[in-house]
C-alpha cells in the first residue's frame, strides 16, 4: 500500500494487539476490515486519503496477525486478500451467463447519425436519450458478486466464455471486495468494465522496467492485460491496475429497485464503490451526442487514461433489451472512434507475406516510431491497388496512423521529402513462400497463391486449426507448430493427432514430460472437439465462429454439410451467395475431402446437437428471441441450441421462429409483416419438452 505521508485527519489511535483480549478478536477484525477498506477506497478511488502510509500499514499488519491467529475470522472480503504471490496451475474457463459483446465502430458524425437512425427504425418508440462516456482502451472484465461479496472474475474471452482471473482481480485496489453501502444488495450481480493503467502510472512502470534492464511495455493495455492473465498473482499486485465499471450483466435482485435507465446504473455503480469512466453525460438527441464527442475529443490529452473515442448507449434499459444484438454487437450501443494519431517515419522496405488463405499481403517495414503511445515498426499496406493509389515507395518518408487506434497502417508518403531517383513499387505476382505464380480473380483486390502445398499456407492453416478461433488447443502456439511443419512431421492438421512422444523427443529442449503433455493435448482435443469448433477450425473462407455455430445447428455432421448445395445453404440466416460459394468450394476440393476422410479415421468426427428424441420441431430451425423471458436469454438460447435450433442474429424472412417475451418491441410487428412464425414462451417451452429438454 502506498499512501502519501503525514496526511491530516487521521482517526484516533487503535488499541495495540497485545492489549486486546482474545474474546474481542472478532469485533476487532470486523472493525479493522471496515476501516482498511474505507481508507483503501478513499485513497485509490476518490484520491482523498485521510491517514498516512505508516498508520495504514500498521493497521494492515495487525489484521494479518489476527487472521493468522484466528483463521476462521478471515472474511471473503478481507483487505488481506488483495496481497498476491500465489502461483496458479492454469487459467480455467467459464461461460458468461450473458454473452459479452464487442461494439460496432463508427468514425464520423454521418456514420453515427446513420447508426442512431437504424436504431430508431428498429424501435421507433425508443427515447432519444443516450448515456455517453469515454471509450477506454483496456482489458474487458466481468466481476461477479453474491450478496454483495466478490466471488469470481472472468475475462471477456471470446464473448461466450472467459478465463477465471479471480485471484488477480482481488489485488486491484479499485475493485470492491464487498460492495459499499448498507445494502440490501442483489443476490447475484455481474459488473462489467475495463482494467486499465493510468498514463502517469504507465510512464512510471516503464521507467522501472528500464532501470531494471527489462523490456518496456508497448502500451498500457498490454501491460494491464498481461498482468491480469498471469499465473503468478504477484505480477498483478505489482502493477498499478485500476478497474472502471460501465455496465451490468445478469442481476438477480428481489425485490428489484425501479431503475430502468443506464444513467441510474452508473450512479448505483459509483454508490457501490466502483470507479466509472470520467465525464460521463446523459445526452438528449443526436446534436447533444455530437457536442459531447467534440468536448471529449478536445480534452483527450487531459484524460488520466488512454481513450480512443466515446461510447453511446440507449439510456432506457427496456429499449436496450428490445433492440437486442446482432451476431457480434449490441444494436443499442456504438463506439464513436476518434481520428487516429498520425506521425512521420521512414519506410525502409516493403515485405510481401502469404497468409492462411493464400492472400499476398504487403507489409511496410518502418523505422520504429511511437504512434498514440504504441511503438510501431510494421504496418499494413493492404494490397497492390492501395500501394498504387497512395504511390507509396521504399525509402519514402511516410505518414503512419493506427486505424481505429488499433491496427497500424501507412496513410501515404510525404511528397516533399521523397528522395531523388525514387522508383514506383512493383508488386510481385509470385508467392514469396513457394515461388508459385499468383493469380487475381476478377472483382478482387488481392493476389492469391493457389498452391495448396505452399509452406506458408500450410503452416498458417495448421496454426489456425489449433488457435482460439479453431479447436483452441491449450499450450500449442505458432512457434511450436512452426517446428513441426519445418521438420516435415506435420503436413496437415490431421498429422497433429498421430504425433508420438518418440518423434517429439528429437526437438531441442523437448523432454519426455513436455512431449507427453503435447501428445495428450492433441488427444484430448480430438475426443472433446465439438462440431462448431471443428467447422471453424477448417478455415473455410468467410466462415467464422458465428457461421460455424449456425451450420452445426442445421447439419448433424460434416458429411451432411458437405452435401448441401449453394441454394440450400443460402436459405440459412446470414448466409449469402459469397459465403455459400466458399463453403461449396471447400468441400469440392479433393485435398480437403481427403483431409476429412483422415479426420473420420482418427475419430475426430463430432456430431451436431441432437435431442433425446431425435428429430423435433426445433431441429434445424432458425430462432430469434425478443422481449423479457422468465429465464435468462443466454439460457434460453442454450436450450434452443441443445434441441438443434440455429441461433439467428436479426429479423429476416428466412427466420423460422420469433420467440416473444414481455415487451417485445419492434421485432414482433416486423415478424408479422414478414410472415415469420411467432412463439410465446409457453409454446417455446413446449417445443423444448417435446425435444426431451
């Protein structure tokens, strides 16, 4: 703990431990716990300390001593839980009760107005009141409280499930271990927000790294995220992490307070002891939102943390529920991203890389430069057409920005600083990895290597197969896969499942224990793989996780999916001609068909979701939910998928069922106009029962 020295207003001195009778230990522990958490809140959250470091440390040491003497008196919210140092075996995963979505981005006032207009079209009765606050650049977290006491914390992960980081999060001083105030508190409360590091703290952290001869951190977000996800809890404790809360997940509260507004949620979070994004404001109408955006943009350098825009949320929680979500983002909120920071640097050369799908991508190799607090040495040049349009040449002084404050890109050259004799860049039309002639299809901007045996394509295809977007095989990364592919023992993803301990022992720094772990990881993945995961792992162009789940809901096996024609595929929600053609191209490839035969022989052949009674009225049907149900939306979706239903992201004439709860909003009227079948909750539950669920 680092409190400023000699602060005025210190409380009266407490009795020393030696004078305290054992019978009074319980009340003493309770008082110390309350006092220490109060002083912790004053110092870290309000920046208004009342006692000195020395007095705080003395009280803390007294509580530690009492808890050692009487272990049963240590509460689940004791300040001593904030001390790290333990080593975890690994980070386990857990499903979020409600999916944690990302936000759609807009980059101009016109795009913002279009988004808000779409919101009004979907739900005309939605009030023109919006809660706006700065967009933080950190690690998204969900912290779970039961009856006011912190019990668990999860990272956002892939949105559906996250990694358990409870012990690390307890070390963050701005996270209440017990909600502030007298209560009553919700039985269950999921608080969502961001772990960040303030700019001044980040500068001091890098100064310490430099003094110790260690590598400096690229940006505050990486330093924060890396600390929370460390297996050594002491790392999180050692970094100046702060948690800022901005929304809620599931809440179980009986009786629930009459609070139906986002701005009420923010006030309640502050009352419970959370830091919230600064300068948040309730805005009436689009004009006030744009005025607020201008205000935050002008004051951006003065904010204590890195921000890259503002977040706009519909203020009515009822309207939020009615608007719902697309496959990737809420329809009731949007991130308005500010123009990227731009700097000048030297473009040393242009490298061309071959990606997993064979696309040849030009990358600018730059003189390292700091862009918006991040050191950048490489940046995308997109494709041949963009290089020609911007007339970017090797040796140019170029303007670099982080697109959306995330991906570095070259904006263009500085013509006045171009060297004499400079020549226009000629894009290579051969694959740099295998020398095969590249081709460019009509209507496409990319040159592509069509060689299925290309080493770069082969490597990245296997890397994708084991990645989080694929089977998510823990402990197997690109470096390890590169070793296997480079040695020739892995030519395709199927080869991973026939690796032996004996074969792995030939690699440098590979002992028998590690080799056995790797072989076991592949065997476990083979046995536990789900059909959605396997479809996603195949790397079919335009087929990501959401589309993979949709396909697995409609088709029971890869055989069934492989027999579906393009027209049938296009009958599915969110599958258009391009996606359907890509799926057909994959299954029409002899090489890919041979891979699937090997998967079947190896026992990597998961079945899609089936119910106890086999076929039923929900199997293969697309389902969308609207309104408030008696069970959590995530649970309803889980049950529908278990019955073989396909989750839909939006209303369309392809939708089979709209399941309607209370206060359904605009989706119900749209379903009527499109002729979509409507089920109330009773009818939906009856279909689940008929499916054996």
